[in-house]
C-alpha cells in the first residue's frame, strides 16, 4: 500500500528496515525530521530505520511532500480536490493523508490547498473481530442491534472498531436480510477509491462516501431503505439532528464520537438533548491500553455500567 | 544490364528520398494533431468526470499514432519513477517540445480550473503549429515528392 505513495528511497527503508504492520503514522513537515508512530511509540525515521537521535533523521523537503501528495492522488490532484479542500486525501489501501498548507479562498469558498507544508500519513490496520466480544451488549433480547455510540479519544481505534462492527453485524444479520448503510463522510471507514472499498466493511453494506451526515442520512434513508446506519465522528449540531431524525424513522444508528469517556461526552453541549432523550441505548468507551480497538467500558441508556474491562 | 540496374536503383533512391520527405511532413502534422486531440480528451475527462490521468491515457492511447504513443509511454514512466518527462521526437520543433513538456510536467498537479487553463493554453499553442504543419505537409510534402519524381526521371533520361 505504502509503496504506491512513497518515493522509492523512503519506501525501501520502510520495506527493508521496519515491520510495516507496526507502522501507524508517518509525519513529514517541510524542512524537518520525519517522525513515525511505530508500535505505538514516536521515533525519527532514519536511513537505518528508526532512531531516537534527531541528527540521524531523514529531513522532509518540499519535493518529498509534493511527490507524496501527487502520488496519493493517483497523479491527479484535481480528482481529489474535494477531499483536499477538507485537508485530507484517501489513497490506495485506505491510507489517509492529512495535509496542511495554504488555503486558496475565493468569495469565501475554499478552492484548494497549495504550498503543502506538512502531511500526516495514517496507515489503517484492521483488527479482525475486535468488536465481537462487545456485540452481545449491543443487541436487544430479540437480537436486534441497538442505537450505539462509540466513545473514543483520537487514535484509540474507533474507526477500526466501527469497521469491524459493521462487518460482524453484517455477517450476523445475513439470514435476517438487514440492510446496512455506511456513511463514510471522510473516507475513513470503507476508504472508497473510485467506487471500490479499500477496507472491508463486509458483503452486506452499502457505502455513501464523501457526503455530509445531513445529506447521507436524509437521502440514504430514501434511496437505500437501511435498517442500520453507521457513521463516523458525530460533532456538529446538524449531525445530531440527522441522527435524531433517522432514529425517529425507525432506523438504528451506530456512530462514534471524540471524547475520553462518558463524563467528557456529557459536557459537550451539542449532545445534551440527544443524551437526555435516550436516543442512544448503548455507549462503548474505547482506549489504547491493549492497542487500538480495546474497549474499556459499556454503558446502557441510563449510563449504568454493563461491562468494565 | 548493369546500366538498367543502375538506372532503376537511382530512380528508386531519389523517389524514396522524396517519399521520406513527404512522410516527415505528414508525421509532423500527425503528432501535433494527436497532441491537440489528447488535450481535448484531457479537457472532457478532467472537466466532467475528473478521471485520473493514468486512466485517461490508458483508455485513449490507441487513438494515437506510434510517435505520440511513445511520448505518452515516456510520460507514464516518468510518473512511475518520479523522474522527468522527456519529449523525444525528430518531427517537432524544440518550441513545441517545450510546450508539450510543460504540459506534462504540470499535468495533474493542480485543481480543475488550473488544469483547464494549462491544457487550453497548450492546446491553442499547438493548434497553431498543427495548422502550419498541415499547410507544410500539403505544400512542401507534396512538392518534395513531385520534385523527387521529376529529378528521378531527369536522371534516368540523362543516364539513358
């Protein structure tokens, strides 16, 4: 996967000196040392692989950053400009590249980003069946999936967990013919590239990529008649409204949110009403204690503890 | 007998040279027509469906003659190897080579609006050259071939 977006010299170091499965992030800032997240720890990328000595680090320059962005866009920046305007590109294999640079604004609208100054390459890792032990807590006595909110700090694997959950629910509902709809607003869940899902969300899911949650919920319900909708990162008031609307239409919603724990979630003003209304029946709190996708606790709609690690 | 062979050989050689000159002008016209056509393909694919460059080339390469296909091959190789594209063709002027090279260097590197103006500018410049090449092919190419026929005939008469 990385071989398609990295310059040959950089890829050769990763291929020959590192274990790609332990590599989570590569951060390249213009005229600064390249930093990597390797097996959960931060290192400099050096010719010899990893190093803690800054002097040995490989320095990222303008050419390197431009080359990575260009390759990640399949040599066609214009084709990913809508993503670029939001500060990221999804490349082959679901690799996600966060991009900083100069925003070009015309009449108050972002046209594009130019003069890239830094990039963050995030390499997705599938943790097969990481959601399976939690699944029994997320279903009713009849076996129906309940409205669920996955709570997680950044980097604790909420998307990994959600992706696996979609796949497992899909497998379980095969005989029941449930329709699963994935709203992949930021191309993180299924990482669709030209209509092909780069990351598995099972055989029984429909994916809408790039649309806002408001659009995805409204049009997705009309077009695909889903039984369960999955989406990532609820944050805005419009997202919450869309979830409430879907839920009142009888559609089950499984989503994620950035928060350290339930207490922190309750402090978020946009979630006040939806929590009071008891729309979500289950809350799963994730952490990185045993690697991404570890779940610490599960709560019901009354915030009573169902499971504690 | 030797004289007959010599006459046939000289006649063939002179006509061949004339035919080659005619072909030169034809190929010059063809490669420029191909680049202009390629620009049209790029514009429609980038504007409406924003198809990646690689796919546009793959789907359209058979529309072009060997000369321009070689240029495209070199461009694709430069993308794969992070190298610089080199436009090699003995049929086009250095100025046209620079225009094509500039197009390839910047192709795919910006948003749709900038790509459009890059491609349109290149197309307009090359279109002028294409028109000139077509005129040259009509006039100089034909004239060269006709002249070679006359010259060959004249040489044959002199030898006889």
